[in-house]
């Protein structure tokens, strides 16, 4: 099930359980997973993309192993708020993944998540080689944390 808003996603997931955050690139997929209380996003790994079937199998194996209850995909909006070809590719990935899992799927505006991840890694004095290895799953952590913060805010206003 694809949920178009965080509110719809919140209604579709159980009250507790991990959520997976994905940063879809053309070459890699960054993966982050939250704790079951949904307060902290932890970058887990970067998957080297092959073809959809292989990528989806790896992702679903991870979601099963980590007992994930929902998935958020970073939506790479243009800076002016419009959707370009990368957004269309992300939405197509979600539609294909939806056929393979009952887990609710939603999107989170990922503008500047990679910039924020890069800045954090630079501040941590991470080497260029190490930054290249971890940037995608650190960006996935920023995407997931954004959604987790939104869900926490929604709980606080109910």
C-alpha cells in the first residue's frame, strides 16, 4: 500500500515497530532502520544496485530480518518543489515494491538530505574514501529521521 501523506502512513502502520528509510540512487540504495519506538534512525548499509528483482529481494530480506513495519522512500524533488525524472523513477520503484510486500510505503522530501549527510561526515572528519562508502545510508538516515520527527509531532498533537 502506497500512502501519499505521513498522516495516511501513520494510520497504516502499527503503533510500534521499526521503519526502514531508503535513499534510492541510480547506482546504490542507502538503507536506514529506526528503533521500535521510532525515535532514532540508524544508517545500516548501502546496497549496490543490480536489477529491481535482486534489489527488492535484498531489501525485503532486510525488512523481514529487522521486523520492519513500514518503508519510507526519499523523494528527490527539484529545488523549486517540482518533480522530475528521478521522482518518477522513485515512484515507479515504490509501485513495483508494493506488489511484493504488504508493508505500507510512503515518501519523504529528500531535498538536501545528501548535503546534510555530507556536512555531518565532514564535521566528523571522515576521509573522502569513507564518505563515499557511507554517504547513501547516512542520507537514508536523514530521510528516515525526518519522517520519524513528523510522526512524533503528529502523536504530540493528537
